């Protein structure tokens, strides 16, 4: 089966498990618009293959990042720093659409996180069914450091995953948490020593699930997604609007420029 070719991703299918690796290590796998478009294409190809007629060639998906330093360090700050508010809302919606596609996929999608899963990276992991992490993993929604808000579903899925109080604290402070804290909060299901151990453990769990009746697993996933679906969809709309508003502020220009110039941002509230 042909799952397409990609320039910012690797997609391998082995023993009915697809491994999707975001591959932009020079930018810590940041989600450029090209990555977002390719994620859409890859998950669509996987979705199209999930049929009774095709014999379910993919029964589980692992999402990970290349390079050994990051899962995904967020949206591409270089690209977004120049965006106008409407363009930013459009970008936010395009990645939100990818996260909804992941949730609708009739097979489990598991994030294997080693290194940084920040901002859009944490949001990509949160759209997956669950997360396994290495001891070197870091999670956070650091958008406020840039004058931004989460834009790829974090305002909705982080509270769903860890509860309102911890989600509010993480989003308002932009603080990073390590794997042990992420485990304590229920953000990740398991912590393993190294990247290789994480990849092996995810594969093992997906292989265990692949032995079950695929339609039953798909229905179970669909039912869980539906239970939170309506509030997720409404929340994502509000999030994209908030993203557009943040892009109309001077502080957002200052925050992203300061990151690129490797200095501390000076926020003035404008
Ligand atoms: N975007 C673009 N480039 C990045 C990003 C990013 N998110 N993160 C890192 N890079 C680049 C750096 O600029 C650097 O490039 P260069 O070598 O050319 O200077 C390279 O990757 C290596 O990074 P560092 O030198 O910074 O590596 P460190 O080990 O010193 O630090 C960190 C690692 C802590 C992960 C640091 O890179 C960092 O703080 N990155 C940004 C994390 C962040 O703020 N992420 C959130 C981004 S905003 C977001 O995700 C919003 C989601 C919704 C968007 C909706 C858009 C409309």
C-alpha cells in the first residue's frame, strides 16, 4: 500500500504499525506550515487504508520526533512571527484539523516523546490517544512567553487530560515540567529510561492492541472521542479566535522577535 512521500516526515509501516516521525531536527521538529500539511496528508492516507476491504494494513500509529533532542518544540516561531492575525487563525485551524483527524482515526495513535514537547508539540502529543515518554522528556505550553496563547488544541485538551487547576497553572505560567511531573499529573501514561525503550514500549503496546478486533478498538476510540467531541469542537473555535486576537498585540511581535534574537522579551501590555 502506498502511503505517499514526504519531505518533513518519515512514514514507515511495519507489522501493521505505522511510525510517523517529524523530521526537522535543525528546528527541533517545529511544526512549519509544510509539516502541518504533510501531517494532514499522512494521517489521511492512514485513514483511507483503515477499511475492512483493505484488511486494516495499519492497526496503530506511533508519532515521534527525529534528532534526539525534541519530540516537537512547537509551532515554527520564525514563520509565525511574521503572520497577520487572519493568517495566524488559519494556521491554527489547519493544525487543529490535523488534531481532530488524529482523534477520528479508527486506530490508536500513541505519542513517543523524547526531549522537548512544547507548545504545538505538547498539543500534538495531547491529540494522540496517550503518551509514553523518556526520562529526558519535557512538556509545557510556553506560549505566554511569546505573547501568544495555545493554538493547536491545548486550551481544550490539556484541561481534559490533567484537570482544570494544573492546566491553568501550566498555561498561565508557561512553565516546563519534566517526565516525572507529567506522569504524576496523568499527562503521560508511562515513563521509560531512553528513547529506544520508549519506542519499543509503544510498539509493544500497539502490537498488543493490533491483536484485538480492529473494528471493536475503532468503535471504542470513536465512543471516547464522541464523549468529549462536542466540547472539543466548540473549544477549538474559541481557541482559534483567541489566537487571532493575540496576533493583533504588540507583545506578540515582541515575544516572537525576542526568541529569534535570543534575548528576554519586554512586555508592555499593548
Ligand atoms: N520554532 C522555530 N525554530 C525553533 C523552535 C520553534 N518552535 N524551537 C527551536 N527552534 C530552533 C532555534 O531557533 C535554533 O535554531 P538556530 O540554531 O538556527 O538558532 C534551534 O532550533 C535549536 O534551538 P535552541 O538553540 O533554542 O536549543 P536549546 O537547547 O538552547 O533550547 C528549547 C531548546 C528550550 C526547546 C528552545 O529552543 C525553545 O524554547 N524553543 C521554543 C519553544 C516554544 O516556545 N514553543 C512554543 C512555540 S508557540 C506554539 O507552539 C503555539 C502553538 C499554536 C500556534 C498557532 C500558530 C498560528
